[in-house]
């Protein structure tokens, strides 16, 4: 009996040693190979994010799972030095909500809404760096996005609206994330579809055939007025009204970004700074897709794509 126990211990020690060596070999390999990744999971619920509080800086893959019954996205906003998460909630999210209520309840025009935002947002809002995130993701869907995150204090946010027209960030989808100085050794993934966003065009190039794709999104320029360009990927079916879908993408439209989602949203990349590149994965099936920007889609920053 004693001998058997010892033998088992010896085998177990040997296995542990082997596994230990293997894990060293693996972490060594994954740190240096092209395309290695550091990934975290963020869950979206109605209406909260489940997410870590601290993550390392550098290339980060976020597996974003929408476990709610409503569409959700993820915005990563990097707060400028000297400002805090609480200030972001009070001085930025609240004025947006006030202007949204004026659009919804008082019928002000989109032009008036922009003017009011200009008058009520603090000057430092325009120095917030939007560092990516996901496109709108349908309930039950998952999206992987990869961005290069600099150290700092970030806000995780979703401002899709409920059926009653309440913004999700006001309902609880607003959370602080600290990106620490410690770097990951992950590198950028290799893309097989390339999107370039400029004024006012969305250029989509690459392997638009069925399969698992990695899409790069590069922001070449941003309009002087507004918030910039992002990418949302909607799968179209035979009765999807593309004009209505583009209208839905506009936050400032009274019916815009309001639950329920008018189409199945399967991926995308949220606002990035000019000159930056982010990545997202996409499982393409034969059919029709619309790649569309939220704030600038109705100005032409979109492309319909057919996968044969
Ligand atoms: Cu949401």
C-alpha cells in the first residue's frame, strides 16, 4: 500500500514537473510568436458589465458576450489625466442624457441637440480618447475585439437605449477599468479583411468569403464636427430595410439605437483615435451584410457586402 502511494506520488510529481515545463514552454512561445494574444472576458447583462477591475496594458483581446435580452455594445473611453470616472458620469453621461430627453420628449432637432451638447459638455470631453470596443451585438452573440490599450483610467460604457428610450449607461452599464503600467507581450493579430474609415467613406477590402475572419479597422481621418467613425456589422435578411437600419444606427434619431435591434448584429469596432487600428473577428456566412458607422453612416460611411 505504502509503495503504491509512493509510486502515485512519484508519478504525480513527474506529471506536475512535465506540465510545469510545458506551461513555461507555452508561455515563452506565446510571448514571442506573431499574433499571440492576451484576452479577457467582459459580459454584458441588462444592465451591467461583468468585467475585471484591472488589466495590463498593450494589445488586449476582449471576448464580449451579450448575455442580455437587449442589444449591447462596449465603448472604451480613456479619461484624460486629472479627471475621474465620477466626473465622467456627472459631467459627460448626464448632459448626454439631458440632451437625449430633449430629443425624445421635447422634439428638439438634431442640430439643436449638437448645439446643446457643445454648450454643456466640459472642454475636457474633447480630449477623451475613445479606444475602441465592439459594435452593436445582438442578444446571445459574442464578439472578439483587439485593441492596443495605453495605461490609464477607462470607462466601459453602453448607450444603446431600452424599449422605453432609457440609455443603458444610465441604467447601470457604466463601469471603471484601470489599465496598469504592466505590459502584456501580446502582439497585433493578422487580419484578412481591412477596413479604412475616412470622410466620408468606409472602404472594405479582403477575403469576403465564408469562414472565420479577422478584420482590421483603421481610422484615417475624422470629421471636424461630431464624434468620429466606428463600424457595426449587421446581417441582412430579405426583408431588412437598409435605409431604416442606417437611420436606427444614429443615436440622435428618436428611434435610433433603441431596443429591439432591427437586424442581427454580429461584430464591429467602436470609436478609435485617428491613426489607430483595432481588430475584430467575424464569422462570415453566405449572404448580405451592412458594414455601417454609427454617427456617420447616414452621411455615407457604410458599405453593403455580399458573401457568395
Ligand atoms: Cu447596452
